[in-house]
C-alpha cells in the first residue's frame, strides 16, 4: 500500500483564464449580422444559446448514436470503454484513509464513459477541420456521468485502439448499401423475363 499525504490547501495556485463566447462584442456582431433580431436583449440571447446547448446535451445522452451538430460541424456521441491501465486515484478516499485508493466504477461494471467528437465524415468539408476539438462543459459531463451510471449498457462499446473514423466509415458504408438495395426502377416487373 502506498501512503498519500494531504496537500497544502494554502499553497499558491495556478488558475487558467476562462474565455466565454457570450460577450457583448459577440452579441453586437450578432445584431449587425441579423438586424431583424435587434429587439433581443443580451440576457435573452444568452438564454437562447444556453437552452439550445442543453437540448444538444439531452440529444447526446438520450440517443445511442449521438447527434450531428448543425451546419455540418461534426458528430458527438457517448461510448463506454474498458478501464485504463494507469491508476485513477480517488483522492478524497485516499486522504481520508491515508492510503492511495483507486476508483473502481462498480456502478458501470468497471466501464468508463467517454464523450467523442468527430468531424471526419461531415457532409461539407470546412477549412482547418483537423484542428477543431470539443471539450464538454462541467454540467454536460456531470449529467452524462449520472445517466451513464444508470444505463451504461445502452451506449456503444468502443475499442480503445480503434480509430473512430473507421467506425464512422463502416456505418456510412452500411447506410449506402441499404440505400443502394432499395432503388428499384418503376418499370421493373419481376415476372417479365
């Protein structure tokens, strides 16, 4: 057993600066681009954006295959993965007992939740799509985690060594095969040889 010591809570800390998109500058740019929405206030604008984002969150959680983002920006879905090989330390329990302890994920049969973003198969390629990334906010991660604990077997299981783009390719090929098999000419008569 490896001993663990409590940290110094009065030590200096580094806090990264947080950037927000919902600023007055962005709001004024929105009003310039869409003058028909000139009567919308900043609070209403923020409320509309936050409501839309919460609906996207619910869509990702409720749909096994995830969602496609508007304007062809990509796909977001939740998946279950096998546990990592590195140690996932539970610091609260470790400090309480004085010995290093790990999370065990008993609620989800030792599976881990991962939220994936991919823009590999987007319909319309956009500039520099390889540098785009997605980081879920804390509310989304918490809600997704709670739902995953309740219903972890609902979500797709992803091999940690497999590429997500290959998974999307296989789904796309299956869809194309289904669509190709459904095309029957109108003048086709199976009894006319």
